[in-house]
C-alpha cells in the first residue's frame, strides 16, 4: 500500500529541503517523490542531507505543474499553513493518514506540500479533495518543509501499521471507486465551458462561480459512475444548445 503513496513538493526553493524530505519519507517506508518545478536541482547538497535516501532522490520525477504531478491520483490532500478565504474540507494529520491508507489500497494518493515561504496558491489548493493543517504551537509554529513531510508520513505509517495489527486485508476492495485527478479537472473544464456558453458564467466577469462549484463537488465527492453521469448531462446540454428545434427546421 505504501507504494501508492506519493509526496509532491511544489516549487521548492532549497535543494537541501528536498534531500531532508527524502530522508523523512524513507524512514516511514514511502519512496514515491515528485518535484514540481523546483528552483534548485537536487544535487550534492540534497544528497548529503538525504543521509542514505539517495535512491529516493534518484527515482524522483520532475514535472512542470501540480496538475501533472497528481494526474493519476484518486485522492489528493494538500497541506495548508493557514485558513483561506474559500473554506475547504479539512482533516487533521491523523485523519489524513487514515484516509491515505484506506484509499491507497486501490489507487494512487498524494500528499502535497507547498513553497517554503508561501505554501500553495488557492488554485493549487483547489486541486485537492482535502486540506490538512499541522496544529503546531500557535506561539511558535515554525515547521520547516522536512518536518512537515515527516509528520504526515509518520501519520500514514501509524495508520498503515494499525491495519496490519487488525489483520485488515490489504487488498480489501473499496466501496467507491473515485475518479483520478485528471478526470476531475477535465470535468471542471467541461462544466465551465458549458456554463459559459449558456451565459450563466460571464466571460469578462466570471467571479467565484467555478471556485464555489469546485467546493460543492469536492464536498459531494462523486465516484467514477456519478462523474460519468454528470459528464453525460453536460454533453446533453451542449447537444441541445447546438441543435435547432423542430419549429426552426420547418421555417422556410
């Protein structure tokens, strides 16, 4: 199951933090690392800080966008250091670990960490199903990137070990089969296109409609079949909008 857990680091500015994060991952049995547009390549300093986790660094993939990093993931949890204007489903690190282990039996799951100084943008946060926040001391909540990775990976490992002690079959099927991130993004693009053509969304003044709809569907979390139904509904609207009615056909 741990092979299905992916750690995603977005736009990391210091290669040493990448090395320390790799070390934190490997100590908890997690090895899938994806780097989104790092400012520094993980070279000598990163390998020195990895302290024996050079294999994690060597096998790490680099991509240009977060969307690429999570495209094949059925569950994405984003770390957020502060509350945002648009509320999103929140889980504790412990709950995050449990969700990762539960859904990681059947699909790829990702834990996403943002920039050292500024974290993740609102747009990046909205690509996840849940946000998680480490409840550090409010008077001194100075967690560096590797510490945050270590904390979340530890919770994943503890949840994983708990399932082993309970003799829970690792291959037990999930009740739901959730769409991958790339399919959700395709749905949102389809939804926005349909709402724009219909006039519901005004091109020059789109406002927060899509952000709020993303939040709605994130809370509902449709499974694969439900998402296919929604795509079918949108396709039917598009056909109706482009097909002349019978009265128009009969007019000379």
